[in-house]
C-alpha cells in the first residue's frame, strides 16, 4: 500500500526525537528480548546438545514413552485443529452472516477459553466426565471413557484453542461482507458452491493464519491436558507432559532434547505465520474490489 | 415476464420497511423504484430477488407464485450498488460464474462470455482482476455477469450510486439502450435520484416510508403528482400558504392574489398549502394581469440551462424560487435587490386528508 499522508507526520516526529531517547528505548527493547527470549531459546538447544548429537538423538528416540509422546502430540494437535476449523468457520459464518437471538452471547462465549485458566478448563472436563461427573454414569453405562484417553485430550485441547480460528475469521468475513455470496446465490450457486468458490478463496489466508496459531497453541498445551490425561506414560503423555515427566525424573538431557523439538516446532510455526501474514496483507491490498 | 408484488410487508424488528406494498411491472418494461433512503425501495427489490423473505404478501413472475422460491431458483440477474464482483476471479471467470454453476458446456461458456464482454467493450480486460478496473468498468462487468445466464428479470440496486456524475450519465444512457435491445427482459432498478428515474424508466414507483405514494409513467408522475410528498420529492417546489374563500385560493392571511389552482370539495373555506414549481412562475416588470405578487430579488444563479432567481415576497414573508429562460433573463435585465412582479401560471392544491 502506498504511504498515506497520515504516515508522514508520525514518521518525522519519530525521527526528531532526541538521540538519547531513541538509543535508550531501542537498547531496552533489545535487552528485554535477549534476556527473556533469545537466551532461553538458545540455552534449550545448548543444553539439549551438550553431550553431542549422538546423545541427543539417543535421548529422543531411545525411550519408547518419549517416541510415543511425539506421535501423540502430532495426532492430538491436528485433530483439535480440525475440530476448530469446522467450528471456527461455522461460528464465523453464523455470526457475520445472520442476525439471530443469542448472537452477542455466542461472540462473548467464544472468548471464554481465552480467559479461563487451562488448569480450570481441565478440571471442568473432569467434573463432566469423571465417574461421578455429569456425563460419567451415562458414559460408564455405555462402556465409554473420555478421561485418561486420547479423545479426552483432543476434547480439552479443542476447548483451550477454541477462539483461534473463529476470532481470526470474524473480522475478515465482516470486512468482506455478504454481497459476493449473495451475488453468487442470485447467479444460481448452491450453498456448497458458494462456500468453496466464493467464501473460502476470500478467507483462505485468514483461515490459514488462524489454523497456524491454533496448531501452535494445541501442540504446546500443558495445563488442561495435564489434568485430563492422568499422565499415563506411553499412553496419554503428550510432548509437553513428557518433558515434565523426564524433568521430574532428573533426566534433564532427555527433557531438554524433547523440549528442543517443541521449540523447533514453534519456530517453524513462527516462520509460517510470518509468511502467511505477508500473503494475507498483500492479498487484502491487491484484491480490494 | 411480468413481475407482481402483492401486499408485501417486511419488518426489521420494530421498523416497518415495507407496509402492504403492491407493485406491478409489465413484461419487458424498465421500472424505477424511487424514494428517499429508508423508503423501503431496496428491501422491495431484495424481496423480489429472493434475498429477503417478506413477512406477508406474495411475489409472482408472470402467473407463478415464487414467494417461497430461493433466490437461486428465480433466474434473476441482480446488480449490487458496490458491484460485488468476485475479487479472486478474473473478469472472464466472474462473467462465467453463473454459467459454470448452471453447468453450461465449456465451449458455450466461452462464446457467451466473449459475447457479453463485447457488449460492454471490455474484451481486453478478460484476464484482469476486478481490483484493476475503474468503477464504471466494474459496474459494467457486474451488469453482464448478471445478464450472462439469460435471466428474464434484471434487478439493479442503485446501480450507478457509487459512480461519479459523468460516468453515471454514460451508463444510464447505455442501460436505456441495452434494455431496448434485450427483448423480453423486465428490469427494475432502485434509485433515489428522480432525474435518473425519469430519464431511464418506462414507469416510476415513488416510495416513502414503506408505502407506494404513486405509480405511473415519468410524465404522469411529474405532471400530476398525487400528493404533497411526490410533489416535494420530485425536484424543487415552492410551498405557499393559502386560504380558501368562496371557491378561490387566496395567498396569505389577507392577500388578494388568487392562485390558479384546482380545488377539492374538502378545501372549502379553510387554510391549506399550494405548491408551485419554479418554472411555473413568471417574472415581469409590470403588473400585467394584476394577479401577481411583489418580490425583491435576493439571488440570481445564471449558470445553467435555466436561470434560477430567488426572491423575497415581503408582503407575505415568503422566499420564492423562480426558473426563467436565459432569453427572458436577458430581456428583463434583472439585477439583485430589484423589486419585480411574480405571476403564478399554475398551482396545485392537494386533498387535505393526506397527512405526512
């Protein structure tokens, strides 16, 4: 986008700030970033690789429980993301395209998982699905279990990451407006055709952005999963839980090795996010109708 | 295909957008829905298109009741004020969309899209994206996109509202000619611009506050407005207080100037308002017929095809607008602050039972 006249004065005034102000503020920001982000991230890798690559690899692959935790996370996170994808698109569509009773309530409720502590979220699900809980007796009678199982992990992870996709899509869909969809409808398209050919191409970058954020959060989730999983090694221990188990066992090399994998996943997510953000912006500028 | 909306009512919460509206558009005609914002004209158009469901009333295409049909089954071409082009598709794909979802064979789609782009002289833009088009080009593409699947009904929602004056006039002209060439297409368009409605439409429906005020050809609506609202909405008008005495309409409380207006029985001996358009008044330097009022010239605007003169009739405390021809203006050599005679050539008084 071209510079608008309003960009001018702020840029100039920033440039006219005294030198010492600029130097001080910049150094403070850099110092905080170094102490809080850069050093810890590097130390994770340093610690993980302290005994050399061979030991690192051994730490990661030697233990069956650790291997299982990696696979479990790579299964739980995508499933939770998938649930959120469906829910997020449906919620954003409903909120931006229809006027209905309880619309404002829905908008507010979507944010609840953001404001509730994950550990509380975990406890809520225990309350619901434990043998003495609300659905517990019924589940037991039908031979089903949610607590301490993979479906339970997916469920709490979905809950904790619920707002990501919907929150990302609502403003995008509001900005685009319903006219293109109505035009497609009057041209004879059915609901699926409208969604796949008009809505989805318009929201795809926003959607992808939401999915990436959602996935990052889902992979790193600890609190809620901690409560619901029962921490059964080799069964319900996801990567973050396994890191904690290893750490508690005074097996720090293995804990740091696994932590470094999680960190790498986070870095990849971050890079993807930056790339998608760029695409999102440029597509918004190029394709303003 | 004729379009009939019968007793259509639509409420949004406490707001009544359409209040028992009936409109009938004969096959092949171009009808304008004219009214101020909030008059319900766009809602009526959307009800006809199937984009809005009426609370009561029916919509018929020819003899078929299509009230419960979805918008996609009505085979209606709809044009939005802000174009609503598919931003991620090329111009070609935009125009082809309606044909693709109707499963036309590919060669026929190519042929039809080419024909449509030729119609609006935008063949060279086929591979461009909507973002690269000007406003006028976008609206022309939106028009042919709606036309491509050969609808029997075209509905246009303020199609030229977002364009600048010159492009608007061009497109207006073009729409008029296009409608003439397209046999068997019935079109309805929404506008708040009376000039646009009169210039383009075969018939005009004047709407106000969710009700039809008048329905007729542009000439009838303009020359014989049914009530004060229509009179007032269609261009400038002077509103003068009169008293009715013995079958004569006399200006002001005590004046003796008689206005040449047709009276209704109910007007007998009372107070009411008379309406005179600026071009229905004449200015002269002598009190020719005697039946005239004195006015001091406050302002003259000679720029335009008519000269607009604004006068203050001090005897009555009224501001009066008069339009005269440039020839007349030169012959009279009018100047500001001069006092001249103003003669009403005609005046209108409406039945008093009408309340705004």
